[in-house]
């Protein structure tokens, strides 16, 4: 039997991202913290559709219902924070 993939990724620091609704933040800063390798092709395509090209990349997206749905699908691979207003 192989190694348990969950070992080492337990506890509050490794829980899925929480995605704020549009009333709290108009734009979101999203960072990919885990690789899409080893996950379903639909998750890898979702990361690509969001605009991720590299692991550890941070992007800024508009907080809409469709984007929140994509973020929810890959919430265990990303970290979400409200974007800084410039």
C-alpha cells in the first residue's frame, strides 16, 4: 500500500479556501498554492481558465458568480484574499 497523500496536509492551515461574496470584495487576489498535477483534468482546465499558468502564481479576478463557482471547484488548490484597491 502506498503512502497516504493526506499525511502532512492536515489542520487549519491546509483547509479549503473561503471565497468572499461580492458585497465584501469586488475583486479577489487568488494564489495557486498546490499543483494541479494528480488532480482531475477538469480541475486543471479550471485553473487554466482562471488564468493560472504557473504554480505559486497570484492573479486578480473580478468577483462574479461564475468566477466564484470556478474558485469553489478548485478551492483546495488555491488561497483567496480580497484584492488591494489601487
